[in-house]
């Protein structure tokens, strides 16, 4: 069972695509409320549309999923619930490995020679 909790509601960040042809991403700061089973609870200062595909960055994890609830009132906090499809952890280690591999260069493919009989 996956369970994360936050005693003092540390900050997290929701990232979602904006509607439109340019496909830009929008970041919404939020507070991590908890993660139990496949449900991630967040609190944000603005609503996030239900059915939006989102990624949530928190500590050294990236949660990928879909918004299933976004309740609140203007000028107050919005409670957002995300159904999580995948959790990627160890992001700092992966980023360091990627930097090291890219820093060493990409191996060159050997030249293939065609031989005719």
C-alpha cells in the first residue's frame, strides 16, 4: 500500500497542459495533503479542471495522473484529488545520471559498409 503524508503540508507543484494550439504547460503551486492508495490529495489557490492530465512534483517524486475532483470557492483554497497512474521516484538520482551520461557524450554508431557479392 502506498502511503505518503505531510505533517505541515509542504509545497508541491501541479503541471498541466493549457488548452490551445501552442501546447504550453501551466504550473499551479499547491500544498501536498497526502497520498493513499492511488489517490493524491492537494490544496491549491486556483481550480484545476476535472479530467485534466497532470504531473505533480513533490520532494523527490513525480506523480502522473488525472484530476478527479476540484472543489472550492474563489478566494479560498481548492481541494484537488488526483487519481495516480504512476509514481516516479529517485528523480535527483536519475537527473544526475542523465547529466553524467550526456556529459560523457553519446557513443557514435559505427559506419556500416555494404559488401556486394
